[in-house]
C-alpha cells in the first residue's frame, strides 16, 4: 500500500472532498495493482469480468452503461481480455450487430482466485474502518454517483460552496 503521510504543504486542498476522494482512489488503485499485478489485472478489467460473470451474455452496450465507460474506451478493453483468452464475444441471436459477452473456461477458473485477491486487498486497504464505517462509506459514495434524482445530484455537484446564500 502507498504510505499515507501528513503534509503541511497542501493547505486548503486538505479541506476539499474531491481532493480527498482522488487521493484515496489513487492509493486504492496502487494497492489493487500491488495485489493483482502478478496476474496483470487492472481494476476495470476485474470489474468487466465480474459483471460478465454475474450477467452472462451481457452486451457491450450494457457493460458500458453499468461501468460508465464510453463505447470507444470499452472496445479495446474487451479486445484485450478476448486476446488474453478471458472473454468471448458472440453476436446476439436476434440482432447480429450486438456483441454479447461471456467468460471463457480460463476466466471461470481464475475468477474465484482473483476475487479472493480483491477481498484481501479490500480488507487490507479498508482495514482501518469499522464494519459500520465501511457500510456508511459505501452508502455515501453510492449516493454521490447514483443519487435519488440525477439532475439534483448534478446540480448539487456544480453548485459552489455557499451558493444560494443570501448576502445581507
């Protein structure tokens, strides 16, 4: 895991939630890479394989929506996993233009091992949190990217701190 150090040089950055999220994300990605580097699996690749495992014959378009990845970015990710023999693409029976995804035998054998490695990474990385804190964090982060009303979430995200307050 990347060492967590305190710094007096960040100043006001320390009070910005976005900065803290970016730093936490970078540290988490580094720890994930450390844990799964030997199997050459990046977080997005693990997410793709996990979603395909849980949703056999999911389309690439559905996968893009679920992971918030643009189609132009998903195509090379799927191609790489296919080249590595971990993912297979087949045309949908009713619309041959739609590519349906499924795991290969190799990825079906390896995915339980990879999931254990990811669980080990999460236990280590989030080990400083209590179970309740972890559940709260998941709930709060989901609230940020899912929200109750996507327009309300977007409006809140772009509103500057203190916006809407009346000036006397």
